C-alpha cells in the first residue's frame, strides 16, 4: 500500500513587533543592505527584511526611504573624525583630511553613488565641511577661498573614488589601460600613457591635492611653496 504523507504546513515567517525596532538599529540594517547590494538594492522592504520586520513597521521610526538613506550616509560621515593640529601648517592638515576622506570612501564604496545623489545628508556632512573650512580659515583663506578648497577637494576625491570604485572580472588593469592609450594615434596622448593610466593612485592624488591646497592658500611668510 502506498501512503501519502501530508506536507507540513509552511510556518509563516515571524515578524518583529513594531515597538521592538529602534532608529539606530534600522540605520545599521540599511548600511548592511547598501554594503551587500549597493544603492540599486536599497529599499525599505530590503531593510525591513534584514531586520525580520514588516516594511510598514519601519515608518514608526523613519519618514521615508530618503530619510533612511540620509541617516545611513550621515552615520558613515560621523565616523570620519577630522581633527586639526594648530601647530602644523594648515595646508598639510587639509591634505591629510582629504586623503583620510578618500580612504573612508574607498572602504565604503556603497556610499559613493549614494553621496552623489544625497551630498548633504545631515550633521555628519556638516561636521566634515566645518573641519575643512575652519582649517582653511586658520591658514589665512578668505571665505570664498575656503569654499574653493573644499569643493575642489570634494571633486578630486569623489572623482578618484568613483572612477576606481567599480569592481568585477571585466575591469581593466592599469597595464591594459596604458597599453591601449599608447596605441592611440595621437602623439601627445601616447606619450603620457603610463602616467595617465596611473590616474587615481595614491601618489598622483597626493600631488594633485597638494598642488590645489597649497596653491589656493595664501603663502605664509618664510614658507617655500610645496611641490
């Protein structure tokens, strides 16, 4: 005799109670979703699933998807603690700010495209700007020059982080890029193939940041220009 066993009923997935969630917990889950899947995978439902909660329960703590994204980005920028040293030249401190900023972005690549969309997510972003502005002003910059330094630095580090942020099997190596450029039938371009292929490496970024910041800050008496 053939017997048929009834398949056990699928137990519904248990959901957390609405009052068991906290906003900081939601921010942590949002960052996990962004790290694993990038901005394209970021939804309220994805964050809720990470928490074992219903999507609607999150709205007791957040206003919208954008609110969660801003909170995630802000928490990341709050980790970037830029501290001035008044005993050192302001220009040198600003270069270190920029390199520390870039390293933090490269360690959290999910944030790069998100910050292009949401460049001012909250207090964390304001504190980063405050550090740059205060140090530039200490170095003798007027308000416009302080803004020029900050926006110039942002353009450089976001450009480098974004350009170098893609990963995957199809990504070209620097050697492949240099070889391709060298074969271009344009003599000036071909002659700079090797340094051009080094775009975004640490040494090049340092040179550009140094030239920008030292070039815009007023030269202090008795201090030779940096190269």
